[in-house]
């Protein structure tokens, strides 16, 4: 069975882009019961549309129902779970054993266990399987040894995060947000206190203390993970941009496909793309049991806003394309367009606004720009700065 | 109602009806962890909290300890990691199991599912008093709740303080306080990771009167011994009108009267 590439989707547009750029499945949240309460999220109608779209191209949609509910929320759950079944979703992702139990007794939904439950060993996996879970999303704290031991001693499907932001704590064991901002971390309201600066009292220095972790990137270990029969490789980030989703998914798609085509390799450009699209450094974190000082930020950290993303292709006309601007570019710039399977370099020699007024620079976010070209492009191809090998 | 103490020293073993202790290597956020051999010397009702997240390398030791505990007179084992349920199923241990995923025990629904597996619940401090009372009304089994002490609010596998010290070429010990907006949070690091506690001491003395849980837990972590003794006395003797503010100036009610929010847009 080919390893699944699983991508996040915060809304329908992101879902379509994730699938278009090579994800085998996406995970999404509904407007209730999802751990990203402040993402755009999906109404039931949109979930229905999402599954219809995905199934048409033989891909899957999983829906997160992964908050830790209080009593008042549990009363709404049965109907919601039945609605999800009616939407024909491929699985739900849960953290709470009560939610799991309701889903088992009222629906035929397939059940995956969220990383929020911090599953780290084979005994826990066996228990969760025994109560009806088919897939376990492992805690990001698992090392390679832990993952291999689980895989070798259980029959559950195993899903591992391969890319994106990390919690500083064990998922589910941090309520800093509850006590510092009154926002419930285990019901989707996390206010990311781990990114705040604190003073550590012993030291009267100007060096702040934070809990802030670097991001995860498993780009160098994909072969390893597929060799160990991991069922699904998961990308974090339901609140990330369409450009981020397209860039990250397309890189991992290529690496996974190369593995199955006996042509496994990771080129420097792909690493550079992942590096540029993130706003924090990325490392392999707990996989190699390395969680020393290089995994954290403590001071003078800058989250750099990415400016590689120049525009998105919105329409293709006979002799020109219509772009929507995201970052500054100008005549004479060498850029590259990328789509799900190809990258084409291009020099901008002429561009106009929507009313055909000539432009020397594109400097207004979301401005529509027309560029004359006969390149073979599609809507939702992206234009970015050239990333060198 | 029984009062359980989480002691810091053996002097506190007999202050109330029982104690909660940890076992070295398998417990976190527990003020006193001991070697299993010492348990037989303790003469009170004992609960053992094995609440660490367990990894491959912990499992053999964990199983050995669970088996050894079955040969003692402990009343129950409190757990975070679900591996403990699976291991227990193989042996059918005589002691009780108590679900204590500290921030996840928040609904009657989930508690009832664990109750069906003959597992009791230690209810979270992240819900309101009213929600705790509702759970009591709907519960068919014994319930536990902590009503006094600093509350754990963060647990990481990472050695965050050590990483900070190394990054900045500083030397230190193991106990620190982090500050934010005039509030102080204790941060502790040990070989299991890094842990943070609330800036306030939960004062649930008055509320205990109307909670009606079978077990009320008092945590001695970072509380001076003589003051803790006084606190336990008030709970044991049901002096619900006593003002703990006579003893402490950083008391708080936590979430007892404050519902958290999660949708802000």
C-alpha cells in the first residue's frame, strides 16, 4: 500500500489546492468541535462539497472532531457526527474517548485518534485499537525507535507528522492559554503562549525566556518512514496560506513519488523551497532523540514574512494570464511559475492592470495584473521569485 | 468524602485520610516520588500516580512496577498514559485505576465510558464548579478533584531551562520562576522534562462543601510545611468558612467561576 500524503485545509480553496498539488487526503475542521476554532473552517454544506470534490478524483477527506468537550458540547455531538456521516467523510479525527464512543455507537464513521492524545507507545495504540480506532496519529515526541516499535507490534494504521509547527509541550498537556488568556487550548482556542517572551527571574539579563520551538521538517527521513510502513505522512497547518500548502505539498509529493519510482532523491532546491516558505527554522526534532538547545528559540528570534510568493494565477485567456498580486515585482524580474508537476522560469517584459494600463511595478496586494504569455499555465499556478538550486 | 494529600515529605503521610505519591521514573508533577519498596512502610490509604507519558523504553519498567504494586496494599493507580489500561487488562490487577489526563477529564460522557471499564476519574481543574457539580450528578462512580494547591499547566519533554541556560552560557540549578505582566509562574525541570505551574494557589475550601466528591485532593507542592498542615486541618475538619487568605496572599479560584472561551472571531 502506497504511503499517504495528508495535507491540511483551512477552507475549500485550500482543500482544492492541496489535492491539486498532490495530497492523497486532506484533513479539515467543521465550524464546531475542531481544534482550530479560529480558522475559517467548513460548514456542513462545504464538507459535503469537499468530499464530493475529493472523491471524484479518488482522494479522501478526514474531519477533525478533536476538542476535549465539556458537558454542554457533548449534547450536540450525536447529531453532528450523524451529519458528518451524511457528508460521506472518510474518517473523523478525535481526541476524546467519549466522542469516539458516540461515533462508534451512532455512526459507521472510521475513527482516527488525534495527536492531541499524545500516543507514544504500542500499548496505548493497542488499547485505542481495541475500542474502535483504526488509525493513530502519533505524538510528535516519538523517536524513530518508538515509531518502529509501535509499527512492528500493532496492526493499526500509523500517521506521523512530517512538517510544520510544533507544540512546545505534549499536546493536550498545555493549558497556558487557559490560565494566561482565558482561551481554552483543548477546545481550539490556543493563544500560543509558547511564542511569548518571559523573564526568567534568576538572571537579570536581557535574554528572554520562551517556550518557542523551531518547526518540524522530516524531508531527510521520508525514505526511512516509508521503509517503516508508516501509513500516512501528515503536514501541519490548517491556518497556513494557499502558497504554503501548494509549495510544501508539491515538494513532499515529488519526494514520495521518487521513492516509489526507484528514483529517491532530495535536491537542494526542494529543501530551499521548504525553508523559504516557512517563517521559522525547521529540524527533525524528536525523531533522532535530539531535543537540545538547537530545537528552541530563546531570544532575538525573527519570524520573517515570506516574500517569495509574488502572485497567483487566477485566469487564463488566449494570449495572456491574469494574476493576483501578493508581493512586489517589476518589469525585468526573472520569476518562476510552478504548478503541481512543473516549474517554468520567465522574465516579465510587459504587464498591465485590468484596464490595460501599462505597469512598471506591481505593488498593490490583490491587484489584478495581466501578463502576455503563451506558457502552459493553469489557474492556481503560483508565481514566485526564482529559487536557485 | 475523603481528603487525600499530595505530600512533599513523609511527615505529611498521616495528615488526612490518604496520600498520592509517585514512583521514581514514572511520575511527573507529583511532589513526592519514592522507590516502590518504601510503599509497604507507609500506613495510610495510598494512591500511586504514574502519570508520565510513556515511551518504548519505559514500558518494561512500567509493567514491572504495575505488577509489583499489585502485591502491595495500595488503593489505586492514577494514570495519564493509556498504556496502563492495556497492561492492566492482561493482569486484572486488584487495585483501582483512576483516569487522570489532567486537562482532559472534562465531561460526564467520557467519564462514563471509563466507568464502564471500571476506571474512576480525577476531574480536571479546567472546568467550572458548576460543571464539576453536573459531572457529579451524572456520575455513577467515585470522583476525585484537586481543591487546593498550585496547578500544573504545562508539561514538555524538552529540557527547556537547560536549553535556555546553554544557549546563553549561564549556569543554574533546577527551580526557577518565569515572569509575565507581574505574575510569577514556577517552572521546574527534571529528567522527564519541563513543567510549569499556575501563578496562584487554588483555594477551593469553601467550594468543597458543595462538591460532594468522594475524594478531595490537596497538593503540597511549593507550600511551606507548617502552612500546609494548617490547610489540611481546615479541610479535614470541614471548616469551610475558614479564610485561607490568613495564610497566603496569592490564592485564586482558577476556573471554578470562570468559563474559558475558545472562539474569538
